[in-house]
C-alpha cells in the first residue's frame, strides 16, 4: 500500500468513526483500533494516525511499526522516538501514554503472538530488510496532574 492509500484509509476510518458516533470502527478483526497522537519531530505539531493493536492487556498496548513492510520506519515511530510522551485514543477516550521500543528479547518473545493476531506482520517482515519494531504503550500521568494532592515524600 502506498502512502497516498494509507492516508486515504486513515481519513476514511476517521469518517466511519465520526458518522457512526464511535459505534463502528474501533475493531479490525480481533484487534482494537487506536488513534495514536504524536508530536511532529520538526514542527512539534500534533500528528495522528489510526493503527491496530495486535496485543493489549488492560490499559497497556503493543503496536507494530510495520509500515506495510516498507524499507523505512513509519513517521509515527520516528516521532515517538524523539518524544515518547504521546496520547492514544481508544474507543473515544484519549489517554496520555509513554512509549518505549521493545528490546530484541521482548520482540522475540512477543512476535509469535503478534503474528497470530495478524499474519500479515510476518509477510511485512519478509518484505523488508529492516527489523520491524514493536512498541509498548503504558499510561502516564498527564502533565500538571498532582493526583496525590502534593503529598509526595
């Protein structure tokens, strides 16, 4: 899939979510669909992309920086390397998250489960010479949140 088609599908997906008022479009097969919000590396502007999460456990998500097996990493991945504090919208709720790239061992441990969730990831990996990276997302406290009422030790 070329970049134009990818962007068109993202716009279409957002349109389905908007028209259905969020009732349709938050799942693709067995995988939840999330909207990842990053800060652009060069501009600092908010960038958003619709992605699937092949693995998730409660409020922790795993995304795959596959870009369909293209030779370069996706822009969203490059943005979060620069600034790992991102936001993720899941079923209409936007949550502050912190991203970190899986280690080689973590990736090796998770890859079979990722491919079981969506076999296309294995085809993408065969298509490219770069290692397709796996990224963990965990909730973080929003900036300025003082949830303990200022009573930290």
